[in-house]
């Protein structure tokens, strides 16, 4: 799902659903000529003008709040659990069970990330820092928006974390463990603001 002050969106097997009354009622939004495609993921800007949706083997973009749509990418071969995140107006990430894909031109072209682990569970972004949880090898981090990656180390860094999020009011992340509860990952402030920061053993999870 994706939320703004005026619009809630839900990606479903029955199409893209929208609510403008905080979830009381819902209606379908057609993606071009597609009325009820399977929608894997959706994101929207805080002002609800820009919407991104993964559906029918393509990434769709609307710049007018869902009135008109343009397909921006061909089939990325995504499958399984799918995540779509936007770092800024041009950088997009799509994660699935067969890898992490990055676009640096607002979805026009895509490249598979250099992250070797393919089965991505979730990812979160804070400024230049991207945190990724994988199915088999735990947590990986990039300090340059996905250009280079490092494997996090620590007592729980190789655990299974199906949900990640940027923490509110701090420079770190939240990670939900499948069996051990909720953890915080605190990062140095310099790592968040500097794309040139060198990856390494910069953080360890704390309960």
C-alpha cells in the first residue's frame, strides 16, 4: 500500500484500488487500457501527483494523480515477493525473489544490482543509504544508493528480517525479525548524508 494526505492506494490481484476518504470506500484505477491487472506494488509522492505501479509486466507512471498512465519499463522478470521504492525523482528500486533492480533515469532503463544475493525480502532507504534484507544472508547495506554493497556484521545481522523501514526521528532503520522481535540499526549521521562514505562494519543491531 501507499499513502498520502489525500489518497490511499492498494496494489491487489484485482487491480489498483484507491481511497480518498481514508479507507472508508475504494474504487479501481485503470492503468491505461488495463482495468483490473494484477498490481504487485505501488508508490506515490507526498502530494499524490506522481504514482508508480508495477503491473502487467511493466512499471507504470502517472504524473497527474492517476488520471493518465505511461508504461516506463518492459518486463523485469520479477517474481515472488515484490518491493518498489523511490529514492528521489529519478532513482527507483525494484526488489523480488530474483534480484534487486535499479533505475537512475525515472524508470526508463534498468540494471540488475551488483548485490550478489538474489532473494530479497525487503529494503528501506534513507537519503544515500539503502538497507536490504535477504532470505539467506541477512542484511546488506549501500552508502551510495545501490552502487556498492557491504554485508552487515553483528550478532543478529545474518538473521531473517522480512520487514524494514527507515526510523522516524533518527538516522537509523527498523528491522522486524521473524522470531526475535523489532530491532533498531543506528547509523552514523555522516553515513546518511555522504554518498562517499566507505562501507564496512558501521552498525550493529540493538534490541
